C-alpha cells in the first residue's frame, strides 16, 4: 500500500463541518466518515477492512470540543474550560499532606516496580476490609478486587470482555466512556433507559423494566451514582427496584461509584456493597476525583457476589486473565491508598470538598433561577451541573452577537447541521470563551449542556454562571 498516497488523499477528504476548503476539526465520527469516503472513492487496497464494527460508536464530546475551542482561542478569544471534570486543571490545590505521602512513596524502590496483576496486595487487603466494615453490606475478599489504569481503562476491559451479544443497558443521558465502550463492544448503538429530567434525573424504573423485558440480549444494567452528567444521587428505593429487576431477569449490575465520596449533605450515602443483596455486580471506584489525582490513572473494580453465579465468576476470571497479559496497573498510586484513605485527616478532606461543591451547586442553581426556558436540577453529588432546555425553545435561527468577525464566521461555519444544543454551545464559546458540553453529546434526546462546579476562583465562577445565564436569555430572545 502506498502510504503517501493515502495520507495525501486523507488530507484532502472533506470532513463534515469544514467549509470551502478550510481544514475542519475532525471528530472520531468525522474521521471515520472520511475513511469510508476514501474506501468508496479511492478503493483502499487492504486485503480486508480492519475497522471494528463498533468503531463508529467511539465518541467523546467532552474532549472533541477541545479541538474547536483551540481554534477559537487562536483567534484571540480567551477560553474558559468548563467541559472536563479535572479538578487539578481547574486549579484545585493539591492537599499538602497527601502530597507528602506521595513524596515518601516515591523514595521507596518498591513503588517503582511492577505489582501483582490484580494490584498491590496490601492495598487490596485494605480496600476489602473497608467494604467489609460497611453497615449492612456484603463481604468481599482481596481477590475480588482488580486494579486498572483508571476507570476509563476498567470500562474498556469490562465491556470489551463481554460476549458480543451480551448487552448492558445504561442511562441516558450517558457518560460517554460507558456508552461508547458498550456500543463499540456490541457494534450497535448503546441501549439506554431514561433518566427523568422532570423527576430530578432519577432513573425511570418502568422504562428499565420494559427494556429488559422486551430485549433478551440485555445481560446487565449500568448505573452511576452520583451520576455524570446530571449529579443525581439515587435513593435506596430506586436502587432496590433496580436490584429486583436484576433478580427477576437474572442480570448483573455495574455501578460506577467514582463519585461515591462526593455526596452533598442531605443526600443518601450508599455504597453498592450495601444495596446489591445477592446480585452479581461490579463496582467501579478510583482516586481521580477524590484525592483528587486524575493523572495517576488508578481505579479498581470490586467484584461483588462473584461466586454466586458460575457464568459471572468465569467472566470475572477472564478480566483477571486479561490483566495478567498486561502485567499490572500503576503501582505508586495504589501504594498510596491505604495511607491516604486510612489517614485521620481524610474524612475531613472529603467532607470539606463535598461541602465546597454543594455550595457551588447552590450558586449555580440561583444563577438559573427564574429562567423559563430551562429545567435546572440541583445535583446531589459529584461536581457537574446539567441544564436542560425545555422542548421546543431552541431553533436553528438563534444566535449570540460575536464582535470578532473571524470568530463569528468560524462559529457560523460550524453550526450547520449540528444539534440545536450544540449550536448554542458553539455560540456561547464564540461569544464568551466558555466551553461546555452539549447534552446531546451524552447520548441524550434532551437538549441542554453540562458545565462543572470546579472553578476555584469565586469571582470567576460567579462570572461564568452569570454569563451562561445571560447568554441563554439573549440566545432564546434572538429568534
Ligand atoms: C462517571 C465517571 N467514571 C469514570 C471516569 C474516569 O475515571 P478515571 O480517571 O479513573 O479513568 C470519569 C471521569 O470523568 C467519570 O466521570
């Protein structure tokens, strides 16, 4: 195959969204469309296609919007990143005593080597013990824990390790890492149940039941509590109903609990091990959001009721077997967990952070108060805020005034054929520099957007919330 020829052709292939020969910003899907274009028009001569059937399902709007924002920044608009849940990037200071623990560990040679494939044994002992002391919960052993290079990695392994026909029903709106991985594994669009914006984004349990009942390929149910992007925290009654459905239809459950320690005062603080009863299940947990140390790439799976079902047990074994092929996950962050989680200062650290995000969620709620165009549900945990536009309020004529001509033209070129909420998001970016993520990018039929509660500068945060609110009012009134 003549590589130069293909590179040349690829550069000339039109991306959706590019205009008049300008370079477009290719998303994953656009890059794949271009690939199909190449195949159709130029007949790539590889013996057989090497692209996985599910490849078109890999999309991550949270990061894809970054490419667009960078071009706007290059045109002179200062960018305010509200798209990604990285507390460090947003300026949260590293907690000094946690940093000290890490410094000491770096001085230990053992933190530089490989560890057990499943993860550092002392850490797995410690974490199993933490599960086992929870009130009313089930017990696990250290062998029921496997470490990964972050939950992002665990997600890829968990769905990738499933039989292709075995589907996992997940929420909509969906956190893209899960929905994309499930879609990519199956080769079909992710199967979803509704979270109800008119009921604080709670799962529609009837919808779950019906989807499970009428689709016998569904083998598991995914839930996130606290949820991303909505910040909803589920009460015991809803979790019990989901457990009953799993029991009735013999399903397993996955709970992404990465925000389990960021639950605001007054909301239920439940861990999966406390509500799962006898259902085979995977809990996903990590340190990215709570030390917080996202760059550590360290997360783990708790395999609950692993031995209660032979099929589930074999599947869990296959996850460990796959991990062995990879040797192991990051050692240093794993070694820090017993010291950090076990430190007497840690509970206060978690409490302070949960209070901080809770206070900021109230500020955001107040900023959107009285805005008739939107549904604004105050979150109960995590550090995101989702605003939904009421049905029918957006159209493809609405705009925001953008003084900078080049930026205005760029935004106008980008909004053709995009979803109405993405159109708003682009105009918001062009006018104010604030980058948020369109809700339709979270596998959602509802229009809206997600921003974070991570901005540490109080004045800047107040400006962000106020500016977004004003932008909504202006945009809606514009046409
Ligand atoms: C719900 C959820 N799960 C997993 C992750 C990724 O976690 P990790 O950094 O451990 O890969 C994120 C990151 O934003 C998240 O929001």
